[in-house]
């Protein structure tokens, strides 16, 4: 008889906070998510929880499927905690998400220190509660029994630097990571801690409650490894899922007369122009036509009715905007688009993850195609806003809300220049951005890299068309200098050294292949390796000044920070007249 697979839709609390422990089997690849993917998940969940706009909160959020392997007789997790040996599950599919969620729960736990009830509930998703802790077996010495046990060299590292209480606190000094997976884990941990710092304690608790009670996964359980492997292959490799644009095609073209081949051809032309981004086009149209609160299918259905039917929708809305979107994407891949005065702005925008800025640019180019000076001013203001929001560490929900307001202002004619009120940032918002520049790398590594690339272009007076993926951010004064390093003698005060390490003036950009080789070297050898390892073509101005420096002490870092902040001020149009490192140094002196 066919053995049916146990399947259930479980909240994260039901999945994890039960009499269960999970492990990553040795044949799985190491942790591979980066900050970008982790923060995208954080932003998506925060938006669904309504942290930015409570009226748009979703009743639930689906985190995908999870495939587990367990011994015969073990059922699905039940969400109930009781005394006895815990059920043991191996994660066949879903380990990247579950590992990332564990890091987030650990960060939430430590950010809510003092809130006993919340900390206890969150902790039960990170470490095994005492009621079943004595039953866990096979744990290394000094290893706290954990809900999730990684494999390989990351097993103990993850436990000691993420899962233990206090590991995500600001004053915790993590061990030096020995593997790329461990480095990714620390980077994601730091990114979550920085994102949570921006939330009020009530919002952190709300986010934790939403994660545990409203976020769910579909869990499939197998009791045979071969069968689990076949299921993994089917889930990840086979079949072409029905896309939302297939549903929309039926929705829109069902209203087209059978003899109207032109409308069908126009649809196909729009589909060809935007290719894999065709589905995103509908999302942008929803924003352009001010229907952000509606689901895409409902919004498009209403829009088709508003413009008079399928034919005018495809010919006058879909195809023109498809051409504009395709043009923006093409221009964003090169800063030298012929005859486009705002090409550099589109190029910088194209480097950002997320496309909440796209509808406002699309609308600008359609409304002001015959007035390039207006289009240039608006696109430049959109570019500046997009980067300033990233430096302010605003989540995707808040960024989307800001750009919805910008799109409405452009549509109404209230915004025809960069000085329009909708582009204004108040004093507190600008102060937040200036404050975040003091340790932007810790807050968001990707944003710090993109801002450094733009600062480099300001210094060079031209746009360097380099691929951000080819470069990484290097701390000249290392993040974790060895105990016998001369760096510790150069700046012996640990607090001052940490301040200097994190600030903008200590950062440079190097090709990825070179960064790994010089990470913790003393300054003299590091500078020599830069001179010998960098070609003229690959050397950015922001690295050249490091190569020309005679030493790298506190005063050198402070002076360089002033130069980089001045360039950042031109990009973001904010006041950075007092450098963070100088202000903090003075504050520390006043306390002693």
C-alpha cells in the first residue's frame, strides 16, 4: 500500500518550540546566505507584520517548504513541550532559512533583555528548554543544547557565537571565524542586530510575536533517506511553476476580441521587452496607478476597467510602460547611455537591491519625456532619496511608503523638481543618516560598499563602471587584530580602537581576491601587498590614498574620515560638518 507522506502547515512556534531538535546532516552544503538575502527576509517579514504601516499588516506570512527526515515512528512536530526524549529531525531542505531564522531569534532574544516573558518564549526557539534539556545526547563539551545543530566546523562556532544568551549583545566579542560559512553567520548576525537597534522595544516584541505565531511553513516528513532525496530533487529542480503573469495574461486577454491579433502581439512584445521582470511590471503599475493596498490581480483587474478594457490597457498602459522599464534597466547597466543626462543616476539606482524606486522613475520618464531637464531633476532626487533611505537603514516597507508618496506627488504635478516637499528629510532624519555613517559597515555591509563606490566617483570626478561584486570592503585597521599585532600598540585603548575601526575613514575597497590575503596584516606589509597586488586599472582612488599613507594611526583615520564624509555629504545632501569620530572622542574625554 502506498505510504502517504505526513504533511502539515505549521507556524514557527509549532515547528520549533516543541519537544524537537533539528540538525543539518553532513552532506548538506555550509551556510550560504549573505546579508542581502537575510535582510530581505527581515524586511519582508517586518512589512508583513505591519511595523511600518499597521493598516497594511498581513494575517500571515508564508516562508516556504521544509523537508525533514526522521526515524520510523517519529511524527511531525506538534508544538507541544513535554518531558521525555526529544524528537530528532534532519533538515533535508530549508536549512538556509531555518539557520537564518535562528540567528534572528537569537538577536531578538538579546535585544529584548529585561523583558522576561518575551525572552523566555524566544529563547525556546534557540536553545532547548530545561524540561527536555537533560534528554539531549551527543553534544560536545561546553555546548549548550540547541534547537538547531549545524554540521562541520560551524557547529560549535554557531553555538558559542550566536545561540548562547548574550552572543548578540553589542559588547560581545565573537571568536575569529575560520570558515567562509562562519563569516557569513557573523555578518548576518551583525546585520540583524543593527536592524533591530532601529526598532523600538515594542516593535521588536511585535516582530517576535509575528514570527512565532503568524509565519508558517509547509513541512513534509520522510522516514527514508532515498525518498527524502527524491523529494528534494522534485522540489528544487523539476517542473515549471505557474507564474502570476500567466494568470494575469488570462485575466486581461480574456476580454480581447478573438479577431484582435494586435492586442495579443502587443502583450507578447511587452513580455519580450522586460523578460524575467514581466511580473514586476504589474507591481510597478499598481504603484503608479495608486493601488498599493490591493493584490496585484485585483489591482490590474480594476485598472483594466478604469482605462476602458483590455485593448486600451495593453496598448496605452502595459506596452508603453514595458518599453520604459526596459529602457531603465538597460541604462542602469551603463553610466554612459547616449543622450541620457540622468544615466549616472539610473546606473547608481540599478546597483540597489529592491526596486521600490522604479515606479516613480517610470512615471517621471513617461510624464516628462519631452522635458529632459525636469526628468533629470526628478530622477536625481529619486536617486538621492533611495541612497539616503538605505543609509538611514529604513526597511523595505518604509522605503516603499516613501516612494509611493513620491509617485503620487509626481502624478499630481506637486513634484517637478528635486526641491519638492516630498523629497525633503527633516532634521532628525538627516541626523540619523549622519549618525549611521559612523559605523555603516556594521549596519549594512552592502550599503557601505555601494556608498564607498559613489564616494570614490566623487573623488575621481567620474563614474567608474566597476562591478560591485568584484570588490569588497576592507578595514585597514583590522576588525580583530591578533593579540601580538602592532595595531594594538598603535591604538592601545580598546574602545578608541573599536571606534576607529568602524568609522568610514578606516574603510577602503579592494578586489575580492586581494582582500582575503591581507586581512589582518600590519600596515607596512599590508600597504606593500596593495602596491604589488593592484593593477592601475583595478586601483580605485579610495584605495590609492591608503597606499600613499606613511602610517595609519588615529589622526590619519580621523583626517581621512573628514574627506570621505565631505564626499558623502555631496551625494546625500546632509550636514556632516562634525565627524562622528571626533565627536565621540570628545564625549569620551568629557566622561573621564
